[in-house]
């Protein structure tokens, strides 16, 4: 228990120093809630952060590094359950103290105070967030205690990660001008830190339960997770800090100094992790190396505590520009939180970037792991078609351009640009990614586990052969999702949600990318799926989808009213086509440009059909060569016998 105690002690020390230095707990001139709230709220927030890390990190490490059914796996789930219980209580306390701090309410037992608290938790966004987080923590406390097998633990782990998302909307992120980027960076930062910190704490707890050989394997697996988490935490933290600081000169402010403390602790943790991964993990069976290794782990936990305490203090410290932040005055600023961009010219199609951190990570990791798999195959002498690699890289780069380039920068202002992005996401990008056969590559390149745990290969193959995959890859359902979600999204409030809420935007991108991928996979995929249609039926299904897709585009072009008029019609653009004309262009994009990938898909199906017939004919020829054309001779003999019988009957 030395490790967790050291972590908490370092975190509290850093928090107290950070609050004192940055003024996060200083009395307010007006409406001061009192010292209990000023100091209690950041302490409760720190408890939320640390317990969230224990909950998520334990689940992730159990799912990736430990065999189910063994004592270490059960301890991981028990640790997650205990952390979830602390997370629940700390979230409830944070919500209550936030209410007192925000509403300047005096705690009492009368009915009025209870009514005010109830309205805050139900009607105010920050109150709803903490209520939802508390309820999620309570549910996770029960579930992590109850589950003990692979599949339920996986779904509980996903729920635990999702429960951290609302935390990213708290603090200063939701108040800054660059709201979406700040919130997304903080969410990714919280999740990455939770995996890193919680996994390390669990390692300390399960160390006595593992023999040295097993411990070495678990350490290597955690080290891989920690490396990915470090990249996510470092990049997202840099983005978040740059938004909060606004410039290099702000580094000397109290907020900037706290950022530097956190960055220093992060770099120290990264260097320690790199050093013991390279020098000590493989030698933990040696007594001297083992002692040095676990000593470094304790030191890393101390640095993690410092970083966690500094982060909690930062949440209570005003950013340098907060006192002079400009008021959002233009229509575009009011709607999007950002100023209206300049007119989209030919040059800006190639020079404008608006980075979406989530999809930047998705593309970077997608390219890295795919190319690493190809390199591993080549190193051991196995072949992998070059065209698959080229198509995968091209698809990933196109995804990066759509989600982080000019389309992402202008799609909130031009419906036509939004539709271009949609067509590329759901049709063009899957047409490049599916022939890359990532599942086949993973099955061949990732080493098979032999100790009962599940690594990347085992989880991918489980997902491919799961009942959910059998349902989603059914060609008829994939086609229905592909075309049905198109109509459902644009003619319900889902489209409006994707514009007003960045979470809705991220859901939209993921949804259309996945539905497009499933549809293309069902038609021309190389990766295994439970059921494929015969080639003639594939073409019939594709023609039907093309017709429905074209009809959708024509319907948009014929529409006389403006979709989400309070958004596109109120943006205040002084350049480009008027909103209704732009919507007409968007319909034309869906009708015409969207059909080009579909035509390529139809040609690909036809080519595969032809090649399938050729392969079948070659198999028949080889079989005839082996058997001396016995089937043909038997057939001719049957015809001769029938002819002889007919001749006798005629006589």
C-alpha cells in the first residue's frame, strides 16, 4: 500500500501548494462561499480524478494483460469496484460543493435549500453533469463487483470510460472561446491519464500475486499501454495548455507556473517509463534489478501525484486571459464559439487546417499500427500486398484531410461543405480502407497469447466473430443502416444535435464512417465476415442503394425550406452562396458526387465476380486433370445409356 499512499500524499501536497500559489482558494470579495467550499471543492475534484483513474486503469489493464478467472484479475475488478465507490461519493460531494459555490447557497436542512439543489441538479448543465457522473459511478460500483468474465468486463470498461467524458466539460474548458477543442483535449487527457495512472497503481497491488515470469509479461503489456497513454496525455495536454495560456508570455503567470509544474512531472514520468522499459523490465527476475524497478515505480507514482494535484489546482486557477476574454458578439461567434472564417478559396482548400484531436489520434495510431504490422510480416519473411498498404494509407490520409482540414473548418458555415465531408466519410474513405484488410493483417501480425489473457489479436478476432458482428455485417442490414441513417439523420433533430453539440459532431463522423465501412465490407471486403451474398445479389443490392441515395440528393435539391434555418440562415456570412442556394448545391453533391464511389464499388464487385468465376473454372480444370475428366466421362456415359434406352424403346 506504500504506492497508493505516496500517490495521494504527493497529490494533496501539490494541490495545497498550487491553490496557495495560484490563488484558487483565495477568499472572494463578493459572494465568498467560505473556506470549507474553497478548499473542499478542489479536494473533492482531486478525489474524483484519482478514483476515476483507479476505476478505468484497473479495468483496462485487466482486459489487456491479465487472464480471467485468476486471482490477479479478480483483484483488478475489486480495485475498480472500490475506486468506483470512491468516485461516486466524490462526484456527489463535488456536485454539492459546486452548487454551493455557484449559487452562493447556504447549506441548511430546510425545504427551500433542497428545492434549489434539486433544480440545480436537473435544470443547470453543470448540475446535470455531476448528477449523471454520480449515477454512473454508482452503477459501475455494482457492476465491477458483480462481473468476473471477459465480455461483461469489456462492456463495464467501456461504460467506465464513457463516464469520464462529462468531466471534460467542467472547469475552464466549457467557458473558453475555443470551446470544442478545449473540451475534447481535456476529455482525451483525462482518459489517457486514467489508463496510465490506474494501471500503475494496480501493478503495485497485484505484484505479490504474480510469479516473476508472469509479472514480467504483465509489465511489458502495461508498458505498451502506458506508452500510448503518454502520447495521448502529452499531446492533449499541450493543446489544452496552449488554449488556456494563449501565448508564451503567460507562462510566468500563476496559471502558467502550474502548467510548467505539471509538464515537468509529466516529462519526468515519461523518462522514467522509457528508462525502466529499456533497462529493467526484462531483468525483474534479478533481485537487484527488481528492487530498483519498483523503487522507480514508487518515484513515478510520486510524480503522478504531483501532476494530479497540479491539475486539480489548475481547474480552480483563472487562466491569464479570462479577465479580458472578448465577448462573443457576431452571429458566427454566438453559434459556433469561433469567428467567421474568411471566404473559402482554391488556395484555402489546401492550406486551411482545423485539427480535430480525436481523429488526429485515430489516423496516427491507425497508420502506425498498420505499418508496424506490415513491417513485422516482412521481417519474418511473409508477404503482404503493396496495394493494400497503399489503399490503407490513402484512406487514412483522406480521413485526416476530411476531419482536420478545410471541410472541418467550413462545414459549420456551408451546408454544401458538410455534405462533401459526409459523402467522403461514408463512401470514399471506406472504399480505400476496406481493401486494406486490417483484420486479416492483425490476425497474421499480432502474436498469439498463450497464458489465457487477451491481447489485440484475441480481442479483434472475438469482435469479428461476436453475435453483434454477425448482425451488423449482414449485407441487408448494412445496406439498411447505410441508406436509412442518411434519411434519419437529416430529417430528425440528430442533424441539429451534431451542429450545436461537439459530442454530436463526433458521433456523426464515427457513425457515417462505420456504416459506410460495414456496407463496403459486405460487398467487396477481404476480411472475414459470417455471410456474403452471391455476386448477382450484391449488384442488385448496390443498384437499389444507389437509387435511394440519388433520391435523397434530389429530395434535398427540391426542398424549399432551409434545414436548421436558425443555424445556417443566421450565420451572418457575407461571402459564398446564400444558405438556400448552398443547400441546393449540397443536394447536388449527394446526388452526383456521391454516386462516383458507388460506381467504383459496382465495378469492383463486377471484377471480383469475374475473377471468382475464373478461379472456379481453374479449380474445375485442375480437378479434371487429376481425375482424368472422370465427371465428364461419367456424364457422357449417362447420355449414351439414355440414348440406347430410347433406341430400344423405339424399336
